[in-house]
C-alpha cells in the first residue's frame, strides 16, 4: 500500500495549495504575506480583512481537506476497501503540508490549524467536540488563538489514541500504531509552526484575538 500512501499525500498536497485566504486577500488588493503575521491562514486573514474574510478562509481550508479525502476514497475504495480510511488520513496530511508549505509561495503558507480541523472532522468526528471546545474555551478566556490551537491539537492526539484503543476509529488494528504516529506528526508540526507564538506567549507579547480587523480600525 506504499503506492497508495504516496499518491494520497500527493493528491492532498495539490488540494492544500489552494490558499483561500491568500486568494481573498488578492481580491482585496492585500498581500497577506506582507501584513500582520505574514500568515495566509484564518487568523491573519480575519485580523486584516475582517470576519467575513476569516470565515470564508476557514470554510475553504476545511473543505479542501474533504475534497482531498473524497478524491482518494473514490480512487482507492475498491483497491483497498479495508484500509482506504488510512489513505484518506494521508490525503489529509498531504493537504496540511500543501497549505503549510505551498511550492508556488516558496513553501511559506499557513499553520494548518483549520486544515487539521477538517482532517479531524473527516477522520474522527467523535474528537471534534472536545478539541473544538478546548479551542473556543481557551480563546474566550485568554484571547490567544495560538494557545487555543496548540492545546487543541494536543487534545486531538490524546483522543485519537483513546478512541483507537476503544475500537472507534474504523481502522484495522494493524494500522492503529501508524495512525497514532501520523496524527502525532500532525500535532507536532502544528506546534512547531507556532514556535514564534510560543515565544511571544512566554514573553507576554502575543497578539490577542479581536473581531475588529485592522482595516476596520483604520
């Protein structure tokens, strides 16, 4: 199934390079790479272009993961009927990589949190309430999106292991360890890409979330 894994990651990567925030910014004559954090994800889009832009970016980043997973399912559902869900997972990971490291933008994209959320919804919806709840609660209390994102992905990995051991992932037992490792990679990558945010959190200089964009404030 190595061939299937490689193809799935490739399909996901191509889908992941559709950066809705960057494209929306271009429509508004704003290059998100040159404003705010320089990130093309949901948070920086919302901070600089407003709530509508942020929501559309979030939806776009979640939906492209679904698209990658569906394409892989259509291609491999007959060839690997028992393990196609594992290949869907690789498609989701590829999508995150395409979002975080798009080739046409010198491998500088987003941080993959919305895409990770899309992967979680598509692969293990049971884990969504807790991860999303932690994210919302932390952001509501601290107004730090980065802290909510980090704690959210940590909870994701824990839940995947718990649900896997409970037999709730609909994945053959022989692939469970692989699934845990892949999700560990996803969580670790998200944390690594937030290294600058972690530094600012420790210094108390991290930007706090607001529904008012800089464009509106100006």
